[in-house]
């Protein structure tokens, strides 16, 4: 079935300005979609942060469960080895500071490492 109609003549012409307006409308619609349920987006970011901290600490041998990490990052005390509790706090602080760091900067990498190791090793 041929859907093209050779008699069709749009009452407008495609211009750079029209295309730019279409792009802007699309951008604004996407932005609006992201704002429709900000509470849900916030919950997703918070859950992602908790799972990231948990996973990173687990790789290092941390014994706290996901539930304990969640409880601790929500501001409540948990029972567990002091080292493991400190690692969770340090990892959360390091991840929160990532946007301010430059990945290719030795100074930034050392700062992140210092944050991760705070209270876990004796500094000389």
C-alpha cells in the first residue's frame, strides 16, 4: 500500500529555525517527564547510592548486609565491626564528593583515597 500522496503540499517549509524549535520542544518535554515524579527519581538515586556503597564495600570484604548499610546511611546506628561501619561512611562521603573531583588529577585521586581510608589506617 502506497501511503504517499503526490498531491500533498505542506503549508510550511522546513527551515533551520523550525528544526531548532522542534529540538527545543523535545528537550523541554524530556525535562518535564523527568520532573513529573521527582520523589520517585530521588528514591531511585538514593537506592542506587546505597547499593553502590554496599557493593564497593563488599568487594573489600565488608561484612555489613545491604539492610545494615541502608540503615546506617539513613542515619541510624548498626551493630557491626567498627572498621566496616567506618568503611561505609567513608565510601558514602567519597561517592558524594566525586562530582567535584577530576578523574585524571593525581591530587583528586589522592583526595578520594584519603576520604576512603579516613579512620581506617594510622597516618604517620
